[in-house]
C-alpha cells in the first residue's frame, strides 16, 4: 500500500532560445540569455561580458506537492 506524502518533483527544464534566466545560486548564479540548446548542452550568454558558455544541461524545474503517492509505481 502506498501513502500520500509530500514529495519534491524534479524535471529537466525546457529552455527556449532567447529566454532570459536568473540563476539564484551556485557557481553560475546571475543573469543569462539562452543562445543555444542541444539534447545534452545549453549555451548561455552573459549580458555583461557578452561571453558565451556551454555546459551540460543542469537546470531542473522543481515543485513540491503533497498529493503524490510515494513510492511511485511507474
């Protein structure tokens, strides 16, 4: 039997080219513009220096829900 408890749900974030993002923490914190996307990489441009950086995809959308059956079965 599964019970309903509060669970944090993570999904890879779907970037859009031209999107402006703000990373609130971590080594890449700050303002960025999305200038390139592939299956495994995201290329971001610093609006201050105009330098581009390409990294493995690292952002995830997070939501916390308290109506999830856990552990999941699918």
